[in-house]
């Protein structure tokens, strides 16, 4: 090989490497108009739609006092798991315990009065049979006995009410779940009219995630399935994207759809249920419902083939005369970071440029090559760059 040829090869290699770049910013300067072209075909793809969602426990119960008094004992901590019937708070019960004792005494007094009235009536009944007293005295005794019986019933009712009020001093959990915030501490005065509840018990074994779907989407879903109940039954399993962007481990199922459309938003509320065995999900949290849709005839193209100008997307369609046309397309908002799913603007059989589109202009004539040929040219360019300064490697690069 002559010295002049070696210098020529070295200069060519330097030029190719210096002009190389990322595929997304344009193709390397091959010194020609060859561009990788792909013929569009349909393929299976999983689309997905996301909806903002609110997470709630299966049962969120506000715990409120039924009687007034100072909290004397706090039996739980925030975030603690409790069972139904477990003691949560104790309210000062001295006054209510005294009321119970007073009511019990009133019951005993009423019983004694009833017994006395009953004895008087029984005695008057014998006297009446012996014509000692008249019917007036007998009826009066009977009335007194009935009044005593009514007074006993009233005393017993007051006793039951007093015992009930005393029991309200011991606030227990109506359901199993997890304790929420505790705004009141020992010594705080609480009553049934307190603005904040003592706490909230959330049953989080299963979480109910609420999201909204537009009226149009609901109609499309219902018409496709042949009815709302069928649509809910056949609805695919949904995923939950958490606030940190990760996907929750357990899939959920759509359980209910509201029968009323919100007139202000034009949307309908839906609920999906998710198991929560690790108690990772918390009531009041937020996230996004991810609904998958599998399409067997989707048009999927690499993102390098798409030029984005503000919120619009464009591709270069190759015509029969090998001239390119700058054409707008619509992409699905959800993507995997590498490919776009085209929803309009392309059809099966179209040819598009997939690499180096930033160096193209509308109406330019190109020489189409396959993507494999394009990659081979890139490899050769990289090989030439690595061979700079090494005569032997440079000869190998050119097959010498």
C-alpha cells in the first residue's frame, strides 16, 4: 500500500469519526444520502391508560365520644393495629359511676314501694270480699299498685341509661383496623360536639381505590361489552401506580361504577379493590390507576423516527419516488421510553425513515437502505475510528 493511500484512509477515518453522533441527533456523515427505512407493519402491543386515584380503607370509622369529660387514659398509639371491641380511650367516669349508684338506689326504692302497694291491694281485696270496704277503696289500692309498678319501670329505665352512659366512658373500637391520628391526649376535655373525632379506625386489609372515567369512555366500554354489569365483570385487572412512581405488587379489580354522572366534570366515579396484606397502602393516599389494553394491530415505531415540535409529532414518510414527506402523526401518551404507539397518521405498508431524521428536509430524495445495512455502516465507521494511528488495523478495516 502506498503512503498516499494510507494518508487518504487515515483522513477518511478521522472525518467519519468526527462527524459521528447519536442516532437521535442525526446520522453520521457517510457522504451519501442513504437512510434506514422501515416498512410499517401491525403488531401486538399493550396500551395503557392512567387515571388519578384516591386510596381509602375498606372501612374508615370516626371514633367520637358520646359523653362529655376529660380523657383519663389513652390506650393506643397512632398506627397501631386494633381489633373490634378493643379499649381505645377512658373518659373521666366518676360522675357517671355516681349516677349509676343513684339510679340503682332508685330502683330498689321503687321495688319496695311496689311491694308495699301490692300488699295493700291484696289486703283490700280480702276486705272487699268480706264487705268491709267498698269498691272505691279496692280500686284506689289497685291504682296505687299500678303507679308503683310504673315508677319501678321508670327507675329501671334510668338505671339502664346511667349504666349505658358509664359504658360510654370506655371508648372501644367498633371494627378491626389501624389507628389514625390522635388529636386529643390525656387531660383533654371532649364531648359529642367536639369538632375533631378522637381518632379514625381504618380497615386496610383491602383498599378501595377511587378514580373517574369520562362519560364517553364509559359509553364506549358499555357498548363494547353489551352492558354495564358485563363490562365490570370482563374489565381487565388494573394496576396501581404509587406516589413514588412504582407499581404496586398486587393487581386490583374494578368492583363498582357509580350510577350517576357528575354534571360539573362529565365523569363517573369507579372503584377498584386491591389486597393489602403488607399494609403498604394507607387510607387517604393517592396514586394512579393503570388500565391495560392489549391491541393486536398496533403500529409501533422507534422514538428515533419521530420528531417532536412542542406538543406535535412528525415522521418522514418515504414515497414511491424515494422522496420524503414531513407528516404529522398522533402518538399514544403512554410509552416505554424507546417506542411510540401511533394512533393516527400512519398505516400498514407506509415506509418511514427511522434514523438520522434531523438531517432531512421535506421533499428530500434519499436512497433507502435496511436497518441492518445502516447498523453495518455504523459498525464500520466505529472500526475506522478505532483503527486511527494503527496501520495494521486500518488495513483490516479496509480488508487489505
